[in-house]
C-alpha cells in the first residue's frame, strides 16, 4: 500500500498500519462528552454505516466507543469517542504536557485483517488552556522512555500510542469542534477558556456532590459560567453550543435536587 507504514500499532490484540497522508475528510464534532468523526448525521444513516463497516462499536453495546473500518480497503472511515466524566488521577497520571514530545503522523489507520475488537476505555480527561487540547487517557502510566506517537486521523484529532499500544486520544484546539465547526485556522481564545472551565466544574465528584445536594455553590458556579458566555459574536456557533449544553446540565441538576 502506497504510503503505509508497517505495523506495530495494537488495539485489543488487533494490528494496524498507518496509511500516511490520508486522514478522514470529515472534521471532528465535539458535544462535550462525546466526539464524532463520521459521514453519518442520523440514527438511520449510522445503523447502515455499522452494517457496511467493521471494527469496534455496535448498536447493541450502548456507550461503546467506535472505530469503524471499510470492508473494501480496510481503512478507517469513522470514529466515535467518549469523554470520561472523571479525572481518575489514581488510575493514570498522563497529561497532554507529557505527550508534548510525541511524533505526529497524519493519516488513517488500516487494519491488517477484517476483525472485530474493542477500544480500551479512557478513564481520565484533561482540558487545559496552556496545553491547548482536550486529551483522554486509558488506565495506567506510560513509561518515561516509551516511544509516543500521535496518529492524526482527522483534523486535529490524534489517536495516541505508546510503544505501539493504544494510550488514548487528543484533540487539538477543541473549541473549534463545537457548533458547526470553525473554519480551518480560526480560533476563539475565550471559548477555549470557557470549555476548559466546563470540564473543571463537571467532573464526577463535583456532579455527585450537586446531586446529593451537598454543594449548591458548585451549581451556582455552573450558572455563572453559562451566564459569562457571550454568544453575540459567534461565527461558527461554538459559544451558543456550549451555552446550550450548560443550560441542559443545569436544568437536569436543578430537577434532581428540587
């Protein structure tokens, strides 16, 4: 295969190569707790897509992450990844900064054979303005001398591997994946800061305290964040999308404790 690197990349025992220079044409779409890179837009299209492809994820196992591959050329054609609600620092201490020296290769994964597999679940998330990224990691720490690789399978989205083993994923400039998606090269520093604040204010321990009516101030901080977001200048709808997500969260939590 022209431009393909030989393997060594492993997911749940399945082996993959990199078809360089051929990332997915679709851009990532971020909905706070999930990330989608897919040609489908409706449940019906998604179901047909699952029938026409192979890999991990199906309509039976709810919540399972998806990497789907073409039955014709075995190349990656779509991805659906979840963002954990927990930071789980006891399960991994990985951070985006720890991956700053990684090698990044643009291209899509190509399966060695047509086989089903599962993605190890990510257990920790990190979204920091300084890192300019949203990153999610599987359990366990990567050795300091491990070879770290990011395969950029779509614009700004990297699947991370350490010594060939899947370690998680990283989305650069994540605020640009909200709403309709920013034009390539455009950024919104204020939106990035608000997005990072959202993830800080909604980890599982904080949400659990709100649900138990033990921390009403935490809910007030979510309201304050929502009200701070100025959507009057919002060229790609990212600010309004974040406000809407926050409003839904706040209404749900209000109903639980009222």
